[in-house]
C-alpha cells in the first residue's frame, strides 16, 4: 500500500529550476521512482502556491535565473501531470493551524501543511528544522515528519 506524503513547498522548487540545499538530482529521481512504483502518493496543499510563488521569484531575482519561459510548463506539469494530488485543508486542519499560530508559530503555510498532514494521516515531507523544533518544544506529535532521506530509507532505497 502506498504511503500518502504531503510535500512542503521546498520539494516543488526544483521543478522551477531552483536548487535546494540537501536535495540532489539523485534524490529527486529516486522520489519519482518511488512514485512510479506506486510506493508513495504525493499530495500538495493548494495554499502552498503562496509560498512557491514568493520563493521562486525571490530565488530567480537573486540568482539572475530567467524563469518566465518555464513558468507555464512547470505550473501545468505540477497541476496536470498526475504526480501530485492537490488538496485543500480540512476544517480540523484549519483549527489545528490556528492552535499552532496561537502557540507562537508564525508561518501560517507551515501550520496548515503540518495540520493537514496530521488530520489526513499523511507523512509530512519537510526539511524545516525550525518547525520541527517548535513542535517538539510545544508537545505536538512529530512522528509523521520526515525529510526525503528518511522517506527513501523507509521505502528501502539505500542510495
């Protein structure tokens, strides 16, 4: 049975040609292989576009990367390729996101991502150490948080 995996926005950035520290082309290929073997189902939260647009534009500006020619193809690929299933936060996820914000975590998108992963019983694929530290400090469950290396090991890819 495939693992349901909710992706942090970081994992969408390479689609736009943006390098992410600690995420190699080999990792990306292996994640895609895991998907093609039906070991995982990748989910994206619809509100993550708020972060993705900001990060892509900021990185493009900083590095001088010309992205206008890839934006259309990349967006269509992310939305229509079938690799990612796009979901919205549930009522319970929104309530939990409020709880996280009231506890002091200011990144509302991360709060919604984490809360959605909890309420939908998904793995939350993230490299966000600050979020993990906050969750631990405030007694929230982090059993579903993992980065790509941990996920690939769990799936039996020892590369």
